[in-house]
């Protein structure tokens, strides 16, 4: 074999290796083009299971798929509890967490967040018949239901003399409210709004002000700065080329502010 041919073969294999190493953490070659994305999949409209197809759908799901397309990577969703996402990133069980996750200083010590991709906040839901809770301050001494491991749970625990019960999903928290075991649910505003719009407004209402402005970010393993950079570049591109706006309008029925 000529030297030229050998050099060419070496170059081609280098390019192939580089192309395949861009996505997840996996060392085996067939999986190297797949990004494993962890998500708590009962958080509509960000991530939830379609009743009929059983596929995972939602704003985060579409956004991550669009990022995968930009990067030439397959996306594989892994459903897990919200409080298990950061440990799963740390143990490299997943490459990315896309789960309406609020960027906080404590979490930033453990994972790398992408640039913010959604402006959120917390809000309170009560039974329509409740007249005692009209603002966040009225929650003192009340029984609160929240999702475990979330910023809502953190916030609830700081309310004086309130009793806080933590559930695996927001829907379980709503059930507790419905059953009379809680006086209020604290949860992310867009998820509360979606819940009310899907029939929840028959028995429940949003009360008071929006507490805590929060930004959602995609969380990435701290030891994978290459992937974090690629995701940020892809997000910037999607915001520029109109794809982000399209996905936003599909799920929220309005343009991003
Ligand atoms: N945004 C909230 C948090 O990060 C809740 C996220 C969720 O329940 N999926 O804590």
C-alpha cells in the first residue's frame, strides 16, 4: 500500500471517530451517536406521554429533538423521578436532563446548565371554594402539596408553620388537593396554567402573584464541556433560525416574550 493511501485511510478513520464522538458519553460505537436525555415525564406541556401513541411529547421534547437534529445525534429519552435526574447525570447514566429544570446556584455546583431556554416562575393553586388563600403570604400554617426535589418544594419548606407533603409528580399533588389532604399546591406557573386549561379549572384556581422568576436550562454532566458547548451553539442557532419560536408557539400558543 502506498504511503498516500495509508495516510488517507488514517485521515478518514480519524474523521469518522471524531464525528461519532460528538454526542453522548458511551464508548461503544453504535451508541456514540445517541444522546441519552433524562426527564420526569409527567410535566405537561414540557414533557409528558401522549395518551394514544404513548410517545413522549412536549416543549422540551421538541426542543431537544431539534437540538439533536442540529448536532446529527439521535435522542433517547429516559423517564425518571425529578429528584433522580442530577444523580443520574453525575453517574453518567444520562448525558442531559431536560425536565423544566430551573437553573439554581446549588444545582450549578453539580451540573453545567445550558443557556436559559424558558422563563418560568412558581404559582399557587387552590380549590375554587377556598376563600382563605388569596396570596402567597396566606400560605403560612397551611397544608401544602409539592413535587419532590423541586424549587416549589424548597420554597414551600421556607413558609412559616406550613406542613409540606412531597409527591413524585405534580398530578399526585393535585390529587391530594382534590382529596382534601392539602390546602394548596405550589408548582411551576406554565404547568399550573396548562393543568387548569385541560379541565382543572372546573375545581381549581390560580391564586395570588407569581413567586420567584425562574429560568429553565438543560443540565449536562459537568465533565462534558464539549457537549454543553454544542448544545449552547445549537440553541443559539434554533433561536436565530425561527425553529425555537415555532416550537414555543406550538406549545404555548403565543410568541416568546
Ligand atoms: N422548575 C422546577 C424545578 O426545577 C420543577 C421542575 C419539574 O418538576 N420538572 O425544580
